[in-house]
């Protein structure tokens, strides 16, 4: 617990897959009460270096998943890139004593910014912050009202890890329930190489800043918090959606 808050239980998830040397990706899920109650997928990226693990966009794993995680190294850091995320950060802080690094957005229960504040991060990040990852830097979307950043790892031609702003739900998957399949498609979430429509509405970033910031980066791959990894040609895949803003 953090304060009087009980950690959310682990929800359905897949396996930790190594998609680049020392970089792992796991797809899990999150349930929203609604109405209607909706369940859909979300992802965590794990970077292993020098026997330590850095979790990005944390997703609580079940007992078998935690055993697989522990086999990769010692969990030392959790990085929160999206102000709408973070529900499982307290679990990893409590279990492993991990240092929590967060964008400048409070940990509120719910999405209206008026709920209980349930965690204070150890480090509030900006673009000047020295990160616990080698050859990585933070790109802050400064105008996003909820706090949002991207993490660029200088490997394999550039690996960009995204929170909510860049998504890649080309289709729904086994973690979606029926209401989520129907409503999220209708609301424009289910598209490949997409700028998150819910995030655009809730965070209301400056569109020109968002477009120019991302298109100025050099990256070939993208690991999103929502949707499938984009391996190869990622920048060009996202260019149409960014230029249409």
C-alpha cells in the first residue's frame, strides 16, 4: 500500500519478449470501471543493463511474470513517461525499493486530476535530468497539460519509447473486452501509427510543438505503451499522422 491505497491486482498479461538485446516488451491489460466497463491492452518496456532493470510504463505482473522478471536482473528504477499512467509504480517501489522517475505530472486516481494523490516520485524528470539508462535521453512534450515525454535510446538506429502520445493499435487484441472493442474503434483509437486521440483531448498539447519535436528526432523503432511495437521505419510510419495535426 501507499498511504491508504491498496495496490491494484495484477491483470492479464503475456510473456516478457526480448525484442532487442537486453530490451524486453510485455503486453498486459487495464480495466476501466466505466460505464460501460472496459478492458484494453497496455505495455511495459524493460531494459536490462549491468545486472539491473529499468521498467518503463510499468505494468504489474503476476507471480510467474515476476519470477521471469527477477531472472533478468534486479529491478532498480521505474520510469513514468505519461501523466495518465503510473498505477503500478507504487507496487514496484514497495516490492523492490525501486527509484521512481516521473514526468512532471501528479499521480492522481482517475483522469480528471481531482482524485487522491497516491504517490510522490523520487525524481521529477525534465530534459536536463541524468537518467538511469545508458545512451538515453528524455524528450519532454512541454505543452502537454498532464505531463508527457518520450524516451530515446541511442541503439539500433534509435529506439523511441512512448507513453500515450504515440500508439499503434492496428487492431484490437485478446486483452480487449467487447465494449472496448466497439467504443475505442468508434473513437479513433484503433489505427496503426496513431497519435493517441484520448491523449490529444485530455492533454491538449500544442500540435505544432508535438509535430516538430517528434519529427526532429532520429529513430527507427517505437515501443508504445499502447499497441504493437513498430520495428523498422517507425519515424516515416508516424509522419502522416503528425503532419495531419
